[in-house]
């Protein structure tokens, strides 16, 4: 099978269509773009960019998007339609005459929402990423694939000219809903491709399909109960959903339908591997084998054995792999009967408990807030805790106003009676970080139903309910105040964090109902 690229404006290229992971790995090694590690996984360097560039992500403003997208100026940045067309022509001219890697795949595991994706990439590494991360079609599905619904064009060596192209700098990621194109240039970071499609679905599903898109991981238990884990980078979303006792549905992006089906958008996982160990995260560690794609990792000296503590290139070291590299998965990647939602926050102020139960108004308030913290060492110049709020735990990928997603979530919580929990994966008081063991213990207690009929105490600053005791967890850890040197230190930190929640929410206040506002801090 083969495809023609002339209709995209790409001419005289050598087309490599639907190559296997082995063939793509060979291409990477032959061209000096990748190295085989001792585990069999291939490692690539993504160049100047080792993470997303949020200020260089744009949406074309046209008659489809103009009245619906939330043009806030920081996240959803408008791009001129004519500028897009001209830039597109320059990108495809840049790709013409080169070796080009093309892959057809699907997004959305629920057949009712299955979306055809065609990725046209300049590098074999980017194509392997697409193979790993999207849903792989069968031979029969390929024969009848036809035209794609969305096209990803990825040109990392193309350099934009901001003065003429309308970009901020030389790199860009642009969504065009009329032409159904994700156009990436100037960056080798593969995550821009998956987040481009995620952003598109975050518009299409709520606007056209009455389905809530979510930046969350999900798994299901023996009784078919589904749990969802919302969280920003570094909070444990991928780690906590990869549980040997539960079937993994997906690690990052899902939809929640009107008939209460939860479905994965993807066919793979994209995990951070900084300080990864076989003991701490055995499922992810075991998935790093032949076929997996590592990004920007370092080695032990004189070897090709990955040193997961190495941050010479970046702290955002990553691996992508097909979801079936995890042993216990849901097949297909669907779940029903949602019972528990976990909001994961890295609280660097140390005032959040390991677990707290939220009422529907608190759930909506915290969902819109999307709180976590950057801590010293995570970024250059960060020397003390920096509060970070990202609406819906995924603001950079949400084209609509955050209250739209929050209203859909609140409606589903109310209709299904699902439990919503706040989980602190950050600091316990002033002393140390919550251990993965304790975090798993409190989550497992919630999943088992152990917290359905226990004594709770209301948090004096945020109003959520905190279990007084959980079997297997030190009772003192459930009360953060006891981990501070003085009561005044706890009070000061709690008041400061509550104030930051209030200040952050001011930009949503005009859209918020009294019930939603009641879900915020008590002070």
C-alpha cells in the first residue's frame, strides 16, 4: 500500500508509508537520529525543544472558531487564516523532495467517535511516536482507510520567519479547524503532535458530540468500576493509573460520553522517566523495551544503559510505547460505571491532606482551578514554591471557556453520584513529600469503598472533608497541621494558598454561579 502526497502540496518526495517499528528504528540508526539502548528501546534527542512551547501554540480564527473558542490571549492565541495558508505552503515546499514518513492511525477507542488521522512527518522518530501513541489500524482497516479526517504535518527542521509568517518565533504549533490540520514546525518535541489532536478533540467532542473531553488517566477494577485521575505534569497521573491490580484504560486523554462510557483517545502511553525505577514503577519500567521510543535520556558512562537520574539534556525525559506494553489493560480501551475521580495536586505549601472528599461544588471549583506547584529544581530560577493553576487540569489544550468543561463535569458528577477526591502528591507539611506508598494506600482505600462510612473532619480553610483515620496510613499524615513546626506556620501557609486560589478564580467569577463560588476556600 502507498499514498500520494501531491494533494497536500508535497512533491517529488520519497514516501515511506506505514513502516514497522523495526524499520523506523533502522532508519533512525542509519541516519544518526537515534541510538539503541541496552533495553532494546531507541533513544532520540529532540533538539532545542525538550517540552511543549505553550506561547507558540495557535488556533486559526475563522467562522468556525471565532465565536466559540475562548480567546484569552495566553492559551488560545488567534492566528490569521491567510497567514496560515501561506505558512502551510512554505512548510510543504520545505518537505518536498525529501524522505517523508507517512502513517495512518485512529484517535478515540469508542467506535462511535473514532477519528482518522494521517501523520506526515519529516523524521522516522516522529513517525514511531505516532505508531506508539495513536490507535493502530488493522490491515483490513487500512485497506478501507481512504481520506483522513485530520492531518498532522510535522516539520522540525523548518524555521519560520516571525516577521512574515505571523508566528512569535521560529517554532509553532497551529490548529486549523476548517482545514482540519495540525501544523508543527521548528520543534522536534513529539508531544506537540499528540497535544494538537487532543486540542482538536477538546473542541469537537463537547461542541458536536455532547461528550466531555478530559486530561486524565483511567483504569478499571475487577467489578468494572472506572476510576479517573486528573493532574498536571509531575503529579503522578501516569504512575497512579498503572496499577497491577486494575486494568489500564489509558494514561492521559479520555472522553466521557452521555451514556457513561469512558474511552481512551490514544493507543499508547507517554510517560516521564526522570528517576524511574523498577521498584517504584514496575509497569512503566517494564515497558521500556524494543519498540519503545525514549527521548533525551542520558546513559551510565561508557555504556548505552539508561541512567534515569541523568538530567544533562532535560528533566522532562520521556518514553512512548504502545499501551499493550503494559500487561494488565482494558481491551478495547473503554470503561463503564465511573465510581471515583481523583484530582492530583502537588501542594508545595504542605497544607493539603493526602486525601479529601469533595462535594459537587468543590469539585467544580477545584476542576476549574487545576492547582499544582512548581518546586525548586524543576525549572531554572525556581528557588521557592510557585503556585500554578491550569484550568481543567489541562488549560493549554482547552479551546473552550473552562466553565463549559466544568459544567459538563458537574452535571455528570451529579447524575452518576461518582465520588470526587482531592489527592496531594506534594509535601506533607514542612517535612517531606508524600510517599508513593501512602498515596497508593489512600487511593486504594477509596477504590475499595473503605472511606464510604468513616469519620470525617472539615478542613478549616478549604471546607473539604478529610478522613480521620485510614488503615495502613499514619493518622498524623492525615492532619497536615501536625507536620508543621508551629500552628502559626500551618495557618500562614494555608491562608496564603487560599488567597492564591481566590485571586486566580477572579477571572472566572463573572461566569460562575453562586453554587460554584461556594466551592472555594472558606476565608
